[in-house]
C-alpha cells in the first residue's frame, strides 16, 4: 500500500520536512529552471544541462505536484503537452533558491554567479526584496532569464 505524504515523512523536524520535500538532487533544479529560464514543459526540463533521466523527471514532477509545489495544466495550444508552474507554496522556495546561489557563489570558484556580478550584488544587498520581486515576476508568467522561444 502506498503511504500518504504525511506517513512518508520520517520526522516533523522543520529541516527534515524541507529535505523530504525538496532536498533531493533534482527537485530544486526543476524549480530553478522555472524561476530562471521559464521552462514549463517536460521536454524543456529534460534538456537541462544536468541530464536528468526521463523516469526520474517524471517521478519528480509528479511528486512536486502531489506536494503542492507545482501545478500542471494542459497547454492551450497543444493539449498533448502540459505546462508546469509554481504554486504559492512553490514560490515560497524562491528565497531558499536565492540563498543557495549566494552561498554557492561565495564557496564555488567555478559558479556561474560570481561574487563580483550584478546579480550577486543585488542578492547580497536585499535578498528578501529580490525574492518578492521574483515572485511577482513569476506570478505574471515571467522568469529571470527568459529562454529563446523554441
């Protein structure tokens, strides 16, 4: 018998809950792709540079939807494809994502975000304000760095 999400949680420690929901290798990368490049479809997520396997992607998308992080709606132009978007619960992950970027830029010398970049400077000065601005952007259907329409 499949466990309900509450039964599957190992403990109710606040850190554990977060790790259980978005602490795997792929979940935050899916959220990242929505926030930064505006990816919305299974095929777009599959093309991410990290090379997620199809079965893992399908599993993570289903799990994130089940947990209320993502919602899935049919593409109005092609009903065979679904669009994924962040729910309000998913948008609440944006400050975490931005703080991971700050931490990585500080500690990973190969990070795409450099400590001397404009993005790092903006994040460092007021991460809460930037998170709020990004949430507004996403609620309006945007993203930080729009992909080419392909």
